[in-house]
C-alpha cells in the first residue's frame, strides 16, 4: 500500500514524488486536487507544453475507448523520451479501474500517469484499487485547515506585505473549501492593497468574497427554496470569488441524494418530515433545517429520483465537455430552482 496523509503532500513532493510513476489524487477540494496534480506534473520532468509528451484526457474519453489508457501508457513517444498521461474527472468508472489495475502490475518505463478524482469514499472501487497497489501513490486532498490557510496567505502575500492579526483572522474565516478559489481571493486582496505597507481588517471585508463552502450552501438552499433572486445572487457571488460552479452542481446532487434517503425513510416507516429531520437531519446546520424539511414535504420520491438523474447527467456532460461546464451547470441549476418554485407555489 502506498498512501500519504493530506498534510504530508509537501514533504512527499520534495523528497519522494519521483519514486512513483502513477498517482491518484482525490478529495472534496477540487481546487486542491487540481493544484496538486499540476505540482506533480511539474516534478515528472515531462515538457508540459509539448503535445507529443503530454496527453490530457477527460474520463469520458476512456468510456468511448476503454483500452486507450493502457495503449497510451505502454506506447513509445513519437520522438522518444518520457511522456505524461493526465486524466481528469475520475470517479469509480470500471473501465478506468480495470486499466489502472493492469498498469499497476508492472512498473511503467517511459510514462507517468496522473488521475484526478473527486471525493472517493473509503472502500470505493478506484480508491481501493489504487491503495492496494504498491506502484500507485494515493493522495487524499481535503479542505485546508487554519494552519494550511495561514501558510497559503504567507506564500501569496510575501515577506514585504504585512497583515494585521485581525485582518488575518477575518481572511482565514472567509477562505477555504477550494484551494484555487482561496488562492485567487488572497491574490485579489494583494492586488487591491498594492502600495500599502499593511493590510487592515477593513481591506479584507471590502474586497474578499466568501470562497468557502458556505457560498455553495447558500446557492443550494436558494435552489431548494425556489428563490430565483437568491439563487442568482449566490451564483454571482460564487462566480466573483472564482469558486467553480461545478461545486454547486455536485453539492446540489448530494442534497437530493440525502432527500431521497430521507423520503424513503418517511414512506417505509410512515413518518412525517419533522420526525425524519430529528434523526437523519441532526448533522445539518440549524439555519438549513427548515429549508430541507420544506423540500421533503414538497418533493415526492419520484420527482427526487428524476431530478437526481438529471443532475447526474449534467455532471457527466460537464466532465465530458469541460468547455461547456459552466453553462451546463448554470442551466441545470436554474431549471431545478424553477422546479422548486413551482412546487412551493
């Protein structure tokens, strides 16, 4: 088994990354997964600006040609030298897992493989296969804690820019949840305060948007409530903070999956929505509980299943055609919001 803890990545990158040729990076922080994949790609020594050396694939590309990954990894480059195969949007696709298991059996000689995956649960097919192979390094990537966020702030602001303790505390509270979004927010703050010796708390509140998961929750709550104005406001806030719209699509699907489980419990045990909320909704923030309870009353099991399927199809389409990711997500989420509005009317 080859696996590191999320906080051990920096040390691994500097000391041991070149000892492996296959990496599976997963976690709920999509920005952190992407950033770590880029850092590992830089460590391979492969020319990332050379299309003959670098092959980037969406996981949907492998569905059309399941044997392509093995062929790419075992083939010799057109002009010789090593190459990198970079897979994005992975989950637990069997054709990917089968190819990974085959490639892990024998060390790659002239190729590197990086797989970017989502939040893989323990025991999931892709994670289980990767963790069981000695030749594959499995790298979990979870949302930054306060220590990591402070390190990010120091790295982006640099030694020449001072930030007061109050401003730092306010900044840490507003970022997190997605590494790329957090980094963009700190860079935006640094640009806003260019020419100033010290960053004060009011500078943070003036320029920083909420790049954390709270913004995503606001959007999902607006969708479930059928509040079009609140939805558009939340999406504008998310867009301005550079948070990926895909995260809202993913969070919305998870919410409907929870509703599906709750609704099944209601029908099986003949319970009312408040009773189910007391047991299965205990982990929810108190502010969100009335919204979820109202959605349970309005959405039937059939309509929840239908909407979940539509959200899953949108996620798949956005992974296959990343150039359309934002438009697909926005159109789908807007449609779900309007569905909720009709049910509450």
